[in-house]
């Protein structure tokens, strides 16, 4: 098989498993490198195998339980069919038993409970596993979480594989119904094979005599008890439970897996009771302990919908934290530490010892951060420019402006953008202003090339005067000045009156067109043609939105600055929002606000990134004494740091009140003394 280096967001690392019909590879997220998943590739692409592989993926995607392997995705890459599921870092039950042999009863019961929980969940969803075997049970190394895997033959209603003629299941871990001519397979068949697994855990052997190749013909009625195998430190009643689980008649077995778990738990509780000595009865009746309820973590929409991309490490850490916080002794220790932490020792002493716990509720408080990049594109506008270069333009259809590729965004940052010409919108047209002539009639001379200008009339030149004429003229023409005709009192002559010279119109070459009669067209600048094109302007603006789960009596500003949030999801999506995000109810306010900023045909979301983090919260209800049972306190413990906010209700008010009264009395005494001194 040619396994690619990368599929989607995941980089394939190396092979971690090889079965009869498939091979398993480890992969990690390309960005969130700590997030690992398992890819299971189908080897034989026969149509029957492909259908079975698809059915297994469909069942895995439908089932969501902590003790069932979580399937994230199913798909086909080139000619490879694959499923993607969570990666369990640990070992199979087969490897564990091969390494250390029989498992102690308490540990085996712990494993059995978790397998039973996952199997009971599957049965309630009408799924029959049909292959309960140690090789299909994984145990996480760090959290000791037990996971049921390989639903490859689940919901198959035929006992025999008609394609190969072999048994559908793991040899040795088969119920009588698995064999030809047996009764129809049902959930009771899974209960039978789970009984074989439990027996195998406790003894590292099979419940019947093995006979090599003839093992499928085993006599189911001859069960070898654990007592016969001399398994030490084991309650004898366990054989009774196994005998009922491994009854050849399905109707006589336990009706549900949980029924077997309940009976084993009772056996274990009796087995753990110490030997008691007879003591005299107390004179007063011992108070009945208050009921103590623990509400564990439930899978959220975030985990269910985004399961294939979530980093599981922090969530596993949260589950372990919840298990720790469910211990009343741990809660008492935290309350005592909280009391001792006060600098003035004002909190109620021995609070952890006095507390009687009623209920513990574990939740993960999620914080959602949505980064957005909006891209604006203005409506297309026609522009024209002179066709000086007579360019050759390709013949192409005009594109919608939103289909034009722009530089890819480098991140969530504002970009001023620029102007873009729309491909296919370019046309060469005749200049309408000059009608393709390149010139227009001079608006000043109207094409006559000349304009009329006004100028003074130039007088003709006189001939020069002779001496005789010059001497005679004054005598003959000397006028007699009447009184007051221009002679001033001082005898100076008055200035002659100013007369405007006569004007005349003469033609001159038009200065605007230099006498040509026309000017270069200002529109086409003499090119005769215009290049007409459509353009638009674009820009990008970033925006950040945040939201968090609702939780009463929480100061979120204080919380985010006090406790560290664990990030479990970070993914970018181009061209809008990831459709999966819209399925998460808690993120709907962010999605709605992001969409409200989108205006039709004006802007769009071109890049989005959702980050999800959480802070664990433990809600504890308790009272402080039997007489004070009606007064129940609620304390919230935040984060993995186990921070408890200050609560005045839990202060030691007796000493505080006494101190206050004493201080007031001293102050009053001082005032009286000063008053007496003033009077004296």
C-alpha cells in the first residue's frame, strides 16, 4: 500500500498496527502537532469489504461514549479507503496479560466495568459488537481509560462469513450463537464473550479445555471454574457470576451487562469488608450520613461535533481532575488549605473537617474566540483611458468581481488593498468626443483659425512743416482767450482734456489652436480610440469576537486572569465559516454576530479562525454540622489550580465580632477621656 505523506490537515507518521484486512497509521495535526489521531486503511478493496468498512465507520460515528473508540471521519483518498479515530497511547488487553499474566481481581473488575459501560451503551443503541476479545480492548497508559475498538463486524446478522467461510469473530472468544446452526446473534452473545474475557483476565487461560485446531468444537457445558484453576485472593462467588454469563442457553444469561456489573460490585464490596469485632452499642444513635452525589463530566457539543480535531490531552486531564475532586478527603484538604491561606486567619478553622458534602458537580467552562477577516470589494466602475499603445487584449468572458483571485491573506491584519481591473471587461471604443478624429474644433475660433481683436486706430503720418508756414500759423490762428478760460490765478495754463483713441477690429491667428482651427482631443489625447475597462477597489479588515459558556456567580474577568485556560481546538477556515461551527449551540451568538457584519455583494468573510479553551469548574455543596443541615453552602473551585474565591459566609465571625466590639469600646473610651480632659 502506498500511504500518502498527508491527508487533509493530518501528516502521517508511521505504521502502528496491521490486521487481517486493514493497517493502522499514527498521524498528527499539521498545525496542532500535539493532536494525534489514528488512520485505519482498508487493504482489500473488494466491494464486500468496502461495504463492511463503511458500516463500521457509520457505527463508530454514531456511537459516542468514553469507553468506545471515537471515530472522527471516514473518506477516500485516491484509491485508499480510510477511517480516522482517536489515538489511544497504551496497550491492548492481550499485550497486558501476555506481559504480566493474570490480573488482580480489583484491577480486572475496574477494566470489566468500563468495557461493560461501553458495551451497554452500544446495546441500547441497537448495536451488537460480535467480536469482544482482548485484542479489541485498549487501555490508555496515562489515564487507565479502557476503550472498546473494532466494530468491523458489528450488526452483522449472519453467523458465518459467506465470502470466506470463516467464523466472524476471534477464535476462542465466540459464543454458541457464533457457530453455524446456532441461535441468532443478539446482545446476549456479547455478554457471553465478555464473560470469556473476564475469565481470561483473572486466569490468563480459557474457560474450557483447548484442543488445538478443534477448539471451535469446544464443549460449552464443561466450564473449568476459577477455583479449579486455584486462582488466589478471589471471592468464590465470582464463579457463580461467570457461570451465568457463560451459560450456553442465551435466555439464562444476565439480561444486560450492567446486571453482571452490579452483582460483581456487591461481591467486591463484601470481599473488601474487614473482620468486625462485637462492641457494645452506643447509647445514642449514630446520625445517618447524608447522601453524597457526584455528577461527572458529560460530553459537550464541542467534543461531539469537533471530536476529530480536538486535542484530547487537556480533556483527559480534566477527567482525571474530576475523579480527584470527587474524593471527599481531597475536598476537605482543599478547604483547609483555603482557610490557612488567609493572611489574617479570619476564615473558619477546621472547615474541611466540619464539612459534610452533599454533591459535587464537574463542568468544563468553555471560552470561544473567533478571529475574522472581512474583504470588501466596491461595485465595478467603468473607466476609460487613451489607446496610445494600441495594446492587444485577450478575448475572454467578463468575470464577476467576486470570482477574481486576490493575494491570499497572510493572517488576521488590516490590508489597504488597491484597484483591480476586471478581466474580460476591456473594450476598445471610438472616442465619442472627437468622433475618432483625434482633434476637435477649436472652441475659440470655431475652426476659422482666426479671431477678431480690438486695437487703437493708428493715425496716418503728417508731412513736415516749412519755416514760412510755421511763422505764419501762430498769428493767423492765435485765439483770443476769454476770461476764466483755463488760465489759473497764478498764470499757469490748465491741462488739456483726455480723449480715448478710436478702436478698430482686426483679425489675428487663434492663439488656442495656433491658427490650425482645431485642438487635440482632451478625452483620447489624440489617440482617436479609448480603452474602456471596469475596475473595483478592495480592502480587508480584521475583527475579533469572543464568548463563553454561561455560569452563574462567576466573575469572568477575574477568572481569565486567575486560572489558565487549556486550549483544545484551533482551526482556520477559508471562504466563510466552517459549517461544523454552526452546529455548536454555544457558538451561535458568535456566528450570528459575524454574519450580521456581512452585507450582500459588498463584503465577505475570507478567513476565519476559531479557538476553544476551557477552565474546569467543580461545584461543591456541603453543610457544617448535623444541626446546621438546613444551611447548605456552595463553593466553586476553579481551574486546575483549585482556586476558591473569597466567601464572607465562611469567615469565623465570632472572633471577628468580638474584635470589632473591643475596638469600638476602646475607641469610645478614648473619646470620653479626651472629652473629660477638654472639660478639665
